[in-house]
């Protein structure tokens, strides 16, 4: 019997490899490895360019490259750091060249040392504030360009040029298999929502849960929550969404985990009693969590709208009033349903921004 040939099976090995590398989820799962390859290729390009062109002091291009791209995986972060690095470099280079000129005119090393120390102190003052990275790079570049004020002007100019070359190379290689913080943020949130659906199903079914295993599951989810928080600034820059909206999503994310933890650790007897009498809305929360996770994972926004029907209690269904000793558990379940729905609405509100697949089909 002949085998059914699919479009995927007709692809050459090279095209299949390119298809895999183009997958955001693949890049998310192997982010560290791909980042290492990108930095290695960028370093090779820097060495080849500066050595091949025999540029004096070319090592500073490679140093700058590592400063800008070495510890940053995500495209939004690299662009931000490159812009800050360029600003700090221009300020520092201007100050460094000025110190060289002053030293050449006045001829007093002590005056140069005092001016350099005063500039370093001023940069340190601002380095602990909002513009800290720019201030720190200004001071560092000043020293790179001028030394202690005794370098020739042509050395200062070459070092300035090499630093700018390093910035350009770093920015160029940030587009090679780019790591978008938006995808990492989405996938972590999706993983937590999927795990929350599993936990909530276990609670409603009255399944016994080992305390140590439960603690470990919440530790993993809390770790993802913290990692998501660290990505927010880059996500905001990549998708042009105010950080305040991402903060609200983060708060709802945290509230969902907190409600689930309270329900899961409330005691076996309370959980069994809740499992014996769940209402329609409580049963729909699990399905809503799963639909939200799939929407975030695959960019299928229609699932977020489908989740609205899952949460809606259909007319004609009477929700029984809980017993007095179950009021607390049902109140928690109601709060969970409210927070889940708020999160769904927030995701719909900014869907055109985070749903990169829908906005740019070539990312598929």
C-alpha cells in the first residue's frame, strides 16, 4: 500500500532543518545553546573584520560585542543595550578625547587626573539611578579612549571607532535566530496555566496529593512566575505594550497561583467536600485555563473567545448554595474563576501585540 505523501515529507532535509530553526518554540527550548552559537559567530565576525582590515586596537570591537550581546538572549534587550551602549560610548568618547586635548594643551597630568576623577564620580552618582547603564559606560569608554589622559589622539579615535563597530556587529547578529522575550513570556505563562488546569482538575476530582510533590509543583510554577517578571521590560519594548498592562497580567497570574495553592493545601476533607458538589462555573475553569494555555502556546486567539463560553453558566442551570462549612472553598473557587476571566480579557485586549504569528505569518 503506497504511503501518503504530505507537504512536510516532501521537504528536503535542509528545508526541514530551516523549518525547525524558524520555530519559536524550538528556539525557546534551546535558547542557551542557540545564544552560544550566535555569540560565537559574532565574535568570529568581529575578529575577521578587525584583523582582516588590520584595524588598530581592534580588540575593543570584540570587547564591546561581548558587553552588548554576551549576557543578553532576547532581541528587545539587545536593542536596548545597544542603544544605551551607543549613547554611553559617544559621551565617553567625547569626554576621553577632550581629556587628551586638555592634556596636550595644558601639559599637566595632575589636572587631567583630577578632571578624570571628577567625571568618574559624576558618572558613579548617576550609575545608581535610572540611567545607570549609560553613566557606567560613559566612564568606562572615557578610560578606554583616553587611558589616563596620556594617549595620542589617533589612538583615542581608533578605539572609539572600534567600539562603534562592536555595537553594529552585536546588533546585526541579534537578528540571527533571534530570541524574542515575548515568546518566552508566553510559553512560561502557558505552562503555568496548563499546570494550574491539572491541579484544579485534581482538586475537583478529590484526588489525594502528596504534600512534597505539591510543594515542588508550586515551586516550579513560582519560578516561572519570577522568570516572567524579569522578561516584562523586554516584552514591552518588543510588542509596544505599556509595562502597566503586563504588570496587571502578572498580578492576575500570581493571584491564580495563590488561590490554587490555598485550595490545594486547605485539607483533604474540604477538598473532598468541594469535589462532591462543584457548580457549573467551577467545572468550566479547568477548560478555560487549558484554552488560554493553547492560545498562548500556538497563537490561536479564537480559543480565548471560546473560553468565554466555557466560563459562562448556561441559563436554566441552577447553582446550588454550598453548605456552611464549604463557603470558604466555594468562595476561593469563585475568586479563581473571576481572576481567570480577567486574565483572559487582558490577553484579548493586547492580542494584536503579543500574537506575533497573527501579525507576522513568516514567524510560523
